[in-house]
């Protein structure tokens, strides 16, 4: 008798998980070989403990222990938690903008993961525009410079500004003023992460994913010196790193 732990329909693959030590899994290996002989059409893989932990860590489920992502202290939001929240935001946006002329405006680069997932779950037609900015002066608060502006006109259209994170609010404040000057029919804000505790400019955010504590976070688009953007989860950076 052999009952694999999981079946992954998209891969047509059965998974047998084992937490036994390597030298103790001979019997399982023998059973799997037997199944393959008897039913060559069945695809099955044995995942041992370390493979299992690596997979968990990759998708943001603790413990990071065995296959730690260097520099990450803890997972704040797992891939699944993020996806659930993004889907619920997309649902609300789809309802609120029914029969409207919606343009999503994202600011590069931190927003890439969020806007990409969000737009895929919005069920009404949307247009997507990107802007890029840089900061000059010694501090972000001093000045924002637009290095890439909108490609299409937003005059008379319903604009939803999409941000990965709102921290001091200075960037958003600047960008909203810039967008208002282009006469949109409406202008609202959707931010995945709200670090409200650090706010300097009070800007209303219409759609918020999560409120977060004052910690340095990376992953799911957010970086530290250009790194970590590709993590599928959001984690807290070890303070020793920055
Ligand atoms: C982040 C984020 C916002 C800005 C928010 O961008 O995408 O645009 O900071 O900060 P504020 O509320 O204090 O103004 P970042 O400068 O990290 O650039 P990136 O998007 O290219 O990573």
C-alpha cells in the first residue's frame, strides 16, 4: 500500500514527502521504484526534508532555517498571504470601477510584482502606464525628478495610482500633484504596503494591502541596493545588513 502525500494537477505529479534521514528512506525509494516499474505513466517524486524546507523557504513559509535566504530575518507576508490580499483588492477595484475608464499608473521599479499580479485579477478592461523617478539632493525628501513620464494622456480618465509602499508619502504627494495637472476624471491610490508610522505628508490611500511596522522590508519588488526584488514573499531585512 502506498499513498503519496500530494498530487499536483498542473504538473501531473505525485509527491511523497519524507522527513526521515537519508539512510532510512531506502524502503520508500524501493516502493517508488516499484510504482514506476508497474505504472510508468505515473509521475512521482520523493521530496526529502531538506528539499521540503527549501521549497517552504522559497515561497515564504518559515522556518527559513535549513535553507535561509541570506540577510532575511523573518517572513512578514508569505506568497500566499500576498496573493490573497491582492485578489481581494482587485475584486474591490473591479467593482468600484465598473463601466469606468480605468488607467493604472505604476511607479518603477518597486511596483512591478504588485501591479503585475493586481492587473491580472482585475476583471474589467484596464490600461497600464508606468512612470519612473529619481531623487536628488541628499535626502529623498528634497526633490523628486520624473525620468519617465506617462506615454498616453490621462485627461478625462479614471486614474488609479499603484504603489508598492507608502513611507513618508513625499513621493506620492509629488506624483499626485503631477497627475492632477493632467486633468484626470478621478485620481485614487492603491498601495500594497502602508508604513503609516513614518508618514510626513498625510495622503489618503483608497486601497491598502497591509499596514506594516517600521522595519526594513524587501521582496516582492522591494529592494535593498537593487537586490531581493525577486523574492516571492515580503521579508524583514536583518538590521546588520543596512
Ligand atoms: C519606494 C516606493 C515609493 C517610495 C515611497 O521607491 O516605490 O515610490 O519609495 O517612499 P516615500 O513615501 O518615503 O516617498 P524606492 O525609492 O524604493 O524606489 P524603487 O521603487 O525603484 O525601489
